[in-house]
């Protein structure tokens, strides 16, 4: 490795990983048979629909805070704002773009800056890098639950972990093309 260490690189990669994994997961969900999206399942949330809506509203909550907003608990006022897979996917893709834009603009000195997270009766303050790390962990955790729930449907769960290392380039080529991204952008 010859490049100087850039502490923001990991967050750019994780934001791209998030968008690519969500694309692959939502593409699989779009192939579900009628009723499977809403069907009651065993997991933390009772359905694929509820879990994907949860990922979305928590993304809204944290991305807004990272952007300096004060959306706070209004993000989860409606726990399932989208009732169909297509609209939910479009909303998720929009917040994924916001998160990627935010991460692409990060400067190393901003990672330790404080983010105000509006929680209704209080303001949580944490470091920007910690909020980002928490958000990426949250997304991965709940995508894994959807992945497991898909195993009980007519759709084979997609591979969700081929978006970070260079050796997986061929496996992610289709998703990269859909975003118009190059390998250099992903690996940079």
C-alpha cells in the first residue's frame, strides 16, 4: 500500500457498501410473491416490510442529524411509512445517496466533531465517526434479519458482502454499473 492513510476512506467505502447492499437486497425483495413482503415472520420486527421500513426511518434519523438537522423522533412517527416494496426502495435509495454525499465530503478533522442528535426531550451528542459507525452497524444488523427472513420465501437471499475488497470486483460488477461507479471510486 503506497497511499497515505485517510481516516475518512472507510466511511466512504461503507456508504458505498450500504448503497450496493441495499440495492441488491431491495432487488431481491421486488421479486417476492404477493403477500410475502407483509407476511408475519420470526425476527426482531414481524415482517420484511416492517424491517426494511425500520432501516429507512433510522437512516432518516441519523443522516438528518449528521447533516445538522433536527428531525429527531419525527423520523419514526410512522413506523411503516411505505406499504409497498417499490416505494420503500426508492426512499431508501434517496437516503443512501444523502449518506454517500455526506461521507464523500468528509474531512479527517471532522470525524471527531460533535453531532447533535435530537431525541425529543434531550439532545444526544456524540462524535461524528461514532455516529457513522453506529449507523453502518445498524444497517448491517437489520439487513441480515431481512436476509434471514428471505430464506423463508420464494426468493433466494442475495449475497450481501461482496462490496469492500478488491477480489470481489467481478461479483459486484452489475450493481456498480447500475450506479455508474468505477472500481477506482469504490476502492479509493
